[in-house]
């Protein structure tokens, strides 16, 4: 028995659906329109906050679908951006405040930074950087120490129940959960006939390998992902074009492969 939903697409944002430098997605419009015409769902999955994703989700016409926020540490329900009642952010900051004095300054989190500093760290416009500071589940930041110091930092956090994920730019701290964990919950709820996942960074790998088809979107601004489980069988594909152009190319190709469009 089918669900009535032919396809769910799970997609990273920065460097995948939206351009790494310009934050535009116009090049992906043909594929987005094709997905809309077949009533497919598009689930945004990013390190961005609920406030950021809520704005993007509305601009993309995807407010009727849930979104995976803060690297999978939380889930934004369809049609809302209010997560204040379930926020874990102050608990994370309290643990960071207790870190050894030699390690704490080496991590510059969004909570440590001004809006202007987040603009410099991310390239976001000031309005978007303000939204990026409105966190509920996680704390991203830049690491300024050595690998050995980072390993010690991660170990101390782990002793307090804090998990770490290294994304394309930021080291993100949370109390657990990743994009693939949230993806499983959404699949269980909607039970689509097919699934596609697209991403470009290490924190996307589990999501890519979980989907029926995973797509590694080319990103010339970072080292390519190593060969993934499922690549030899054709479950995992790689685009030649970067960002939203590669996203568009891959979705249109897979819609044809799945005989959905």
C-alpha cells in the first residue's frame, strides 16, 4: 500500500540547494517546480536555526513540510517556527562555561560572537546573521586550536553528554541527534514511495547513505567527500556541477530514473 506521497527529498542547504557564496537557489528552480508538480515533499536539512530555515522554507514554498534544523539536533514542524518551549541552548552554554580554561577560548561559538562577527564568519547578511544567533538545540563555532586540543575538547564535552559534529565550516555541539536520525522519523511519518538525499559535507553522509538515492553535490570550496557506501552500486551519485546547478541536474535525472516525471 502506497502513502500517496511519491517522493521525499532531503536536502542540505549551504553549498547544496543554495550557492556557497551567494546564498541563491535560482538555478534549482526547474527541479523544484518539477517536484511540486508531482506533489513530492522537500525537507530542508541544515545546520541553520529554526528562524533561518523558517524564512527560507517559506520563500521556497515549502512551509507545508517539516524541516531538520541545527544539524539534526532538532525538528521544525510544518507551518511553525516556535520552538522556545523545547530549547536546550542555555544548557549547552552552561556546559561550555565550565570547560577547562586552556580549551574554552579555542572554540568561538555563535553565542560568543556579535552579529558583525557572525557576518564575517559566515558571509551572511546582518539580518540573516541575527536569525543565526536565535538557537534552540545546538552551538556551532570555529575551532582555533590544534587537532590534539580539539580531541581533548570533544572528550570533555562527551563526558557531559554533549555530542560534536564537524560540518563543512563549523564544529557543532548538541545533546545528540543528527540529520539521519530526524530523516528516519520523517520517513516513518510520511511513508513515501521513494527517497532522495543531497548534501556536500561530512555531516550529510549518514543521510545520503540512508536514502534510496544519495547525491554528493560538488563543492569546489571544500575537499570532496571520500568514496561512500553505495557508490559502486549506483545508490550514491556525484554531480559535476556545483551547488544549486548540480542539485537541479541530479533531481531531474533521478525523477527520470524513477519514472516520476
